[in-house]
C-alpha cells in the first residue's frame, strides 16, 4: 500500500486530523446536512468541511412528524446517494433512533453498515455520559464518532418537546459532564444543539474535540444547519437560530406554476424544444401519406 497525497489542484480531503487542526488553529468548521446526490455534490463543491446525513431526513425529506420513525434501511439508502456526490468533505451518517439504544453489539453492527455499505467516514449518536461505553466499542471497531448533546431530537418525549437545554445550574453541570465524558471517550466532535451561547462557549473551551453548534451561538468551533432550513424548503416555522440564505420554496413554486401555465396555454414545448425528422425521411413520409390519401379517395 502506498502513502498517497492529493493530486495537485485537488482540494485536500477533509479528515479527522484536519478537523482537529482547524479547532487548534481557531479556524471555523463548516457543516451542513445533505440527503441526496444532487445536493451533496453542490455542498461538497462549495467547500463545506463536513456533510451530515442527519436523521432530520425523516422530517424534511420523508415527511414524518419527528425523527423517531426513520429506519436503518431508509438512512442507508440516502447515505449511499450522498456518498456518490461527495469527494472532499468528511461524510457522517446519523444513527437513527433505536439503532444504537438497545444493545452495544447491535449498535456496532449498525454503525459498521454505515461505514461498509454506506461509505460514511463517521457516525453521529445522541447522548452524553450514558453513551461512553458505546463510544469505546465503536472506536474499537474503527468507527469514528461524533457526539450530540443539548437538545437531542431523538429524546423529544423525554424532554417534553423541543426545548432549549442547559438553562439551570444543574442542567449546565450535567451538560459539562456529558461533553467532557464524550471528549475523554474519544469522539472527534460534538454537536451542541439548542443550548445557551454562554454554555456552548464553556464547553468549547473545556473539550479537546471540535464543537459544532446549531442554535448554540458563535463561540462553537463550527456551525451546522439543516440544508432545507438554509434554503427555505420546509413547511415549518424556522427556529430562531436559522438563517435563510435562499428561497427554494419560491423558486420551485414559481417554476411549477409557469410550467402549468405554459402547458395549459400550449406555449410549451416550442418548436425548438422538439425533435425533428431528417429532411429526406420527412419527404418520404409525406409521399407515403399522400399515396395513402389518394388510395382512400
Ligand atoms: O439530524 C440532523 O440534521 C442533525 C443536525 C441538526 C445536527 O442532527
């Protein structure tokens, strides 16, 4: 096996080491979700560092009420599609609810499927201290792990809804314990979701791994957003932390309405949007048709 380096002109592949370097050099880390080939290609080509096939897929693409129903098979299907679109970014697969909650052996098996069958380079799991044993098992199986604490959507029922976490001293202490425990266990990164900016700043200072915020303020080492929120392609009221950089809803709605108008008014397709017969075939066809008409007279 040879030790290869990127071809000249290729942007360097993002790896666990380059994410760690960015943390150490205080260079902001970018992360977005993506769920299909077309979008992930664009996100990758834009130079985003990490692409997460989040289980938010359940809601924004598949139309489920929350993230809980999505299955391993559904997630894998999308991870494979994203793999085909991504060349440079680090590709992370989100482990769906109940794929890692039951027993560690099943959890490692499921995580390995994302790596082996899906082409992911890491997995993300929700939860803090209680996941330490599992993080060790995953690392033993050569599966890099991203943690996720704070507002963890798979715990929606336990949290009595999607609520900002870490607002009391007790809750802050618990969050700090969770972050430190994951960091010590060896995760390469932790998503901090829906927590006060001040708490995210404390966690970011305390841990050696990169913190990636979503609704956690600007002091995190990096930021992640759900791509459908970023381009306004959801039917839900955006959360406070979402910044919309485009309006895909308007784009699609206008394009579809114009198509409908043009088809119904016979304005589409035009002659230059149609295929034509070669002239000699057209001439022969005319002759045949003329002969048929003459015979039937
Ligand atoms: O599922 C998801 O998209 C996520 C991100 C919001 C971090 O977990």
